[in-house]
């Protein structure tokens, strides 16, 4: 697990370094976007196996699931400052509803974490186990995207 965290930290650091070269970069937005890129990469690896687009490989599936679990454990308090929504700044698809009273974003992040934990527990145990455990992760991601992410331009 330590290597996984090092790799994720390196990926996030790289994403932040690249973003830092852009004009008017916002560190919070850069960090959360880097985090979501790491999530998308690993979900893509697992999704391709689940759909049969690539062969199931227990070691690869376990690594991707462990990466998702590690990302789910990142404290989110610094990633979501007020004023970093798509109505306030360019370069983000985060909707203002994230910061409204009654927002479920933190609850959904917890659901993602629980799903990632369940996935990491079985990802290396076979394709059927991995497929079944991938569902809650995808559901949490979809739930957040549906309510709190603007469509791509």
C-alpha cells in the first residue's frame, strides 16, 4: 500500500506541476482535477476488464483497486474552497450546488470510499468478484457527476 500512495502522490504532484505552469492556476482546482484524473485512469483499467475489452489480470486489477482506495482516503477539505465553481472561475466543471446547504458531496465521497474499500478487498479474487464490487464505485461517481458536475463543453 505504501508504494501505491507514493505513486498517487507522484501523479498528483506531476499534475500540479503541469498545472502550475498555466496562467492563473488555482491549487485547489488543480489538486482535485489531478485526483479525478487518477481515479478515471484506474476506473478505466477496471472497467475495460469488466466489459471484456481487456483480459482480466488479478495483479493489475488489485493495483487499480488499491489506487482507488488510496485516493478515497485523501482528506478533501483543501480541494473545495468556496469560489472554485464553474460560475466563479474558468477551468472547472464543478457546479455551485456543491457549496449549497444540503449538498451531498461529502456523503457521496464517503460512498465512493466505502465502494473503493469493498473493491480493493476482492479485485484480485477473479473477474466476477471484481465486476460486482465495481458497481458501488461507479454508482458513487455517477451520483456526484449527475448533480454536481457540469457537462463538457
